[in-house]
C-alpha cells in the first residue's frame, strides 16, 4: 500500500512539473477562435476528471483588485472607437481568469516543497532546451551577422545581434518567462542542481541582449544581497563570480560569441534607437491619455489607434502607459492598487524569510512591465496562483499553531 501511495505521489509531482513546463510552451498552440495552449489542455482535462470536487479557493485583496481592474478595463470598451478589439481582449481575459481558478484548485493539493521542486525542474528544462536551440540556430546560420531580422531555431538576428529566443519568439519576453526560475535558483543555491540552474538562467538572460531584462536581473541580484544574511551573501557572491567566469569562457571560447562587444553595442544603441522605438510609442500613449484622461480610449485600442494614425500595428511596450491610455486614470489607479496589495502580502515577514523568490520574481516583473505590454499574461497568472496558494498554506499553519497553543493553555 505504501509503495502504491509513493508511486501515485510521484506521478502527481510529475504532473505538476509537466504543467509548469507547459506554461513555457505558449508559442506551440492551435488557433480555434483563440489560441489553445498546452497548459490550457492540461488544466481542462484536470477539471474534467475533478469537476465533482472543484471548489473556488479563498481570494486575497490583490486577486479581488485584479478582477475589479479587469472589469473596469472591459467596461471602457463600451465607449471605444474600436469595440471589437475590446471584446476580443475581454474574451482573452475571461479565459485566463477561468484557468487561474482551475490552477489554484490544482496547486492546493501540493506542498510548497513540491511546487518549488517543479519550478526548479521546469526551469532547468526550459533553459537547457532554449540554449541548445540557440546553439543549433547559430550553427545553421554560420555565425554570420544579418541586417534583416531572421529567426533560426532558438536565435533571432536583430540588427546583427544574435539574440536568444529559445522556445519563444521574443527575446524580451524570454526574460519575463525566466524571471520565476531565476529568482528561485538565486535564493536556493543549496545544491549543484540549483547552481547549474542559476548559471543557465544568467547565461540565457545575457544572450537575449535584452537591456530591460538584464537590468531587471541585476536589480533582483542586488536586492537579494540586501535582504539575505552576511554568510548567504558571501556564498552567493562567490558562486556567482564562478558562474560569470565559467559562462564567459563558454561563450567566448566555445560558442565564439563576443559577449562584451555585443553588450556594449546594445547599450550604445540605446541613445540612437530611442529604446528600439519605444520612446515614440510612449509619446503617442501619453497623447491618447491627454485626449481621454478619465476612462481612456478603450480596452486594447492603442494598437488600433496606432494603425489608423501611424500605419503601424505596434503595442505600447509599457504596461502602465498602455493602461493609462486605454483606461485612463481610473484604470491606472485600480491596477496600481493591485500591485500595491501584492507587495503588501510579499512584505510579510514569513514570506520574505521562507519564500524570498516570490518577492524577487515580483520585482523582476515590475521592472519588465515598464518596457513590455503585459496586461494579460499566463506566466504572471501562474505566479499569482503560486503566491495565493503559498499565502493560504502559511495562514493555515499559523492557525494550527495558534490553536495548538490555545489547547495547551486550556489543559494546563
């Protein structure tokens, strides 16, 4: 009986690892009126087999505020010039929120240790496959710089820069996907597996040549240096120094990539390319906000306005400015309250002490929404589900301890 229980538990943990990895495969989808992604199929099948026991889990203030923001954001579409775009994104939001509740129900049956083990395994697999695809892509093209944007397996040649995209299509989004893994490995360097995981995350992040992504990585490293104790700080700095040396040697002498020169070039380009055209897009978003300051131009209407007035189907590349332009001051205030409530829960002593990777992941997300349009994103929803389940479990433990103390006091 014990053997059967052990096998069943191992199968369940394998299922959790597969689900987390499926979140990294969002580009491998089938369009059926919406993009059906691997994690959606997994969670739909799980719900099908557990429909009789399904229940909604406790919602925290940040979850309630996020739902309120989405409701208002969708409401602005009723006054937009392009309501079909608003309807389209609200359908996507409704779908994502539905899977969020299923995901919370799925995660509640796993311990924090099991969830973190799945994060580690999915992170290792995601970065290993992405790095292999990058190497294959470089070899196929022959390490030749190309002026035109070209994708080959896991590499994107963008203005002569060989940028890693791995299993994805956008090097900037790659860092966003990788943030949870990077933060976990950074704060749990107690095994060789996690040290290797951190080395892979650092290497792949640098190879994306994403200026915002690399900056976010540096900030969460510095933040961790501040919040950890002195012995952990020394150990972390030593390990990271060795990782930098090993990664640099591998990149320069094995893969023949001039990392230093390419990074210097990317930084120098910042003053010439206007943040890859982002500054101009931000200016347009600000103008749309000034014209519609209260409730904005309507949900998901920025790209439509941009197409009509400038002939470009481009996103804002700044989540806060997109929210401001599309849902006005009211929408931005609701979203900022959501972010504030998340931060308040993360700053609780037991979360910082026992799960610092959750705080660091959130800081990385905050840094990257300044240069990416991420009003809805499945990886952020995954993060919020893990945070919610972790908070609920901590509250249950605290309640049990309090009840135990009260029982002992009564008996004595």
